[in-house]
C-alpha cells in the first residue's frame, strides 16, 4: 500500500531570487513537521537540500533538490531551487513537477530581478501561485509597503492570506478568521478582500454573497482552488525561516487550501509530438505515465532519474518503456528522495515524486510508461533560456580527451541549460551556459567528480552568412580521366528569405535537362556549402536556392559530377547576391548599483549596444536592458566586476542575428581566405 493517496499529496516548488531564504525556509518547514529536530545551517553546510560539496563551498543552492514531509495527514513534496539567474534552468525544470509555485520574497530586499521572471514563468505554466514574504521580522522591513509594491507589480489578485503580528513574532490567519490585531492591515478588511476575490469565480456563491448571505470559509474551498488555478487569486503569506514564525501556518495553508494533483491544472500532455491535447487520468490502476524532470550523476552511486507520476502506479517490479523505445527497463528499486538520502518505497501513485537508480537509458524530459502498444504521450517542453555564454575547453592532460567528452556528457544530462558543442572544422569543444558562474561551477564539478581539468579560452563566435539580393549562378563540371569521364552543368537562382526562415531548395528543371534522379545530387552539393559557408566559413541561412536548368551527358553524368556542379553553381550565385556575415545579438539585462550606472552604460555604448530601457529597483539598484552583439561581450564579465566592485549581475539570452559592420566583415573574410584559400 502507498503511504498516502493522490488527494493527500501537495507538490510545492520553492522559487525566488538568490538570498530570499528558500533553503532556510525548507529547513524550518521540515522542523515544524517533525522531520528534523533542528534546522541545518547554511554556513556549516548541514542543510537537507544544499548537500553538494560545491553548494557548501559557495553557500547557496546550485541544484534543485527535493525533500518531503507529512503534516496533518498530507504528504508535502518540497522542491528547493537555485535563485541565482545562472542556474534558473534547474528552477524551471522543477516547476514541471509541481502544482504550486511558491515565490519566496526577501522582506528586506523586496521585489528582485528573478521575482518578476519566476512569477511570469509560473503563470505561463499555469501553476497555482503563492507569494511567501520571508524574513518578515527583519529589522527595517516595510511590510505594508512591500504588499503594496507586490500588488502594483503583479496585480490586485495578490492578497494576504495571513498577516504578521507582535512585530513579526507570529502571524494571524485572514481567511478562516475575521478579526484580530496585526502589525500592518486589518484582519477584517483582508478577509473581506479575499472572499470578494474568491466568490467572483463561482456564480452561485456570488449570487448568495450579493444577497447578503453569510459565506462560511469552509464552503469556499472549491472556489478558492478554482481561483488559484485560474490565476484569479495569488495569496500572500508571511514567514520567518530564522524563528519559524508563520511556518506552521504555511503548512496548514498547504493542508487546507493548496491543490492536490487531483485539483491542480493538468499538465500539457499531447498524443503524438503534434497531436491533440490529452489529460492524464490520475487513476492508480491505469497505465503508467510519468515524466523525468531531473537527472543526477554520482561517480559512486551512479545515475539517478527523478520523475513525477501522473497516471498509474509504479512498483519495484514494474516494467517501463522510455518514450518510443521498444526495449523495456525494470524499476528494480524505487526511491523517495530526501535531500541526499534515497529511501526505498514500495510504490508510487499519481502525484508522487520518486526516483530510479542506475538506468542509463533514461534521460531528462523522458516520458515513462508501461505499454508500448498505446499511442505515445509527449509533454510540452519547457522553454528554457538559450545558453549563450561559451568557453572553449581542452583537457589539460594529453590523452584525457575521451574522459573529458564522457564527463561533459554526464554534466549535460543533469542541466538542460548546459550544452556541449564540438566544432568539427576547428576541432574545438565549446561548453555553453547561462553565465560565467554557471560554467565555472560546472567545470569545478567536473574536476571534483571525475578528476578532469581543462584549459579554457573564448570560443569562436557563431557567425552566420546570408545574402541580400536575388542573383544567378552557373557551373559546368567536366573531367576526363582515361576512359571514364564526369560531366554535369547546373544553372541556379538564389534569393534571400526572411530572417530565421532557414533554407529552401527547389527544382524548376523541365524537359529532362537534368534527370530527376540527379536532382538530389545537386541538392547535396548545395547543402555542403550551407555548412561551410561561401565567403567567411560560417553556415549559410535564410536562402532559397532554385535549380532551373542544366545539361547532362548520357554516359559521363554521374552523381559526383552534379554534387560538384551544384555546389559550385550555388557558390557562384551566392557571391553574386551581395553575401553578408551575420552576428548573434543578445538581450542583456544588467543589474548594478546606482553609483555604477554611468560607467556601465558607457561601457555598453562602446560595445555597439542599443540601450532599451532602465528600471529602478529597491535598495539603490538599477537594471539596464540592452541589445548587444555577442562578439563584443567577451571581456564584459571582468569589466562589470571591476566597475561595480563585484556587485553587478547580468543575464543574457539570444535575441536575433544582425549584419556585422563592413570593417568587421572584411576582417572575417580575410581570416577565412588566409586559413583555407579562396574557393574559386
């Protein structure tokens, strides 16, 4: 038998800006539930969730982690997530396993950069959202103004569910209670505002309420959860992870008002990659349907695949299939995760979060099921930020190349925002992440776990080539060697496509000028040039190529001849079409102290940045948004640290490709010609 039923499960992701106190809050919640005798210490590295050696060294979360507790007959899975923007891929992945996103806000710092982003992401995922104002007893915290700021920033649907009392020593419920004194607002007024907001989603309740009937809070349960699901209500609650004030009330809030898996918004499953949307049945006796939202690799314990069950029951003897795979894997041992501890369990019901160990065929975002005969289900993938910060890496010790590749592959399995690329042309391995700290931590982890050290340098920028006008090209390939010959002639037109439209190849050959069987050879030759580029060695994009005429020889026209003729005709056309080198442009968001604003904006202006706006934050900080060529940002992390005394932070995400300046294009072309020679 399962330890709990689906209706008694609550899955809550703790999200928020770095320093908001998510890890400390999890510790205190575990204490209040009796799981721990006393909270662990971040400074001593004894917390349940920050168990990784690097987390202890850096003293903040670098991975998402899971712990569970039982409280008043409910089973609560808490997912602690990193707050640093460089590690937000872990936070976004954890959202996929929860019904509720608890956005933790530091009462002293107020609404920070990541608070806005995470609130927006949780809304997009249609998660129920609550805001937890932590450190409510911090000296100088203006809680009344903070609530007003939250409502102004995120909407009037953000309403306190409890309020601090006795200078933050306790909290008073505002949903089930209607009177009492608090440190900031009136309990009666707060209660009325919540009831007013909740009844709006239920016409029958609304009618009774307008008629003056007394509405018992107990009767508002279904309407309350509907308001949460629809984003019509975002409750605000108060806690102090230091003293435990409000933490017991938070658990009671989870028990009585937060949705179970039966009550939250269903995940976006589809039958087939682009098929119709379907909902998991949540029945324990249905076919198994589960989603892998986290993978971790330990050099000693092996691979751990952590998944959320949406349908059916998983037991240690369950035979599972991975996606469209035909080879089953067996759940030999099933574990519940408690920080670094793995606790073996007998079964997992819909809503449970469990793990399988040492199954190499399972990867992040895989769907697990127990019947390969049914239509395959897919879960809409999370829109992760595109990793743009890159480093070229090379093993310090000769002969360690294979070990380096295997280690990087293991790390990439764990983090959806850590990518490994290999440039065949330059024989260069590039790792990409969300920022300098992200890559530094990943490489430190590789050294620590797998004993692989690397040398790093700036990678080659991912330039692209395109054309600016229509043009035509032609090439005749004729070669005679002894008795055998090669002959192929191709006439081709090219025209530019819209930015981001890729590549299109078409044939308009009529009358058999080029036999139909040889048109694929022409396309093959064209595609060879797409990868290697025409003028500077970078991939071509946003081009349409049309072969419209040619000649062939009944004996000498072979596939190889038309591959060469197609490539050369395409090259001729591209060089006549105003070829242009494009560079990646990123959206840069820099948060700096007000005193450093002038230096930072001046530095960005020197890098061809287009400043798009500024946003003043609390605490004397300003966020600057700008579009900047990626090639200009190689030294920016070091410069920002120097200009702001280490207090500046930045994030960047890919925006678009744009033309490089003429002088830079000339330099890129000259460098390419010096490296490989002109291809005329």
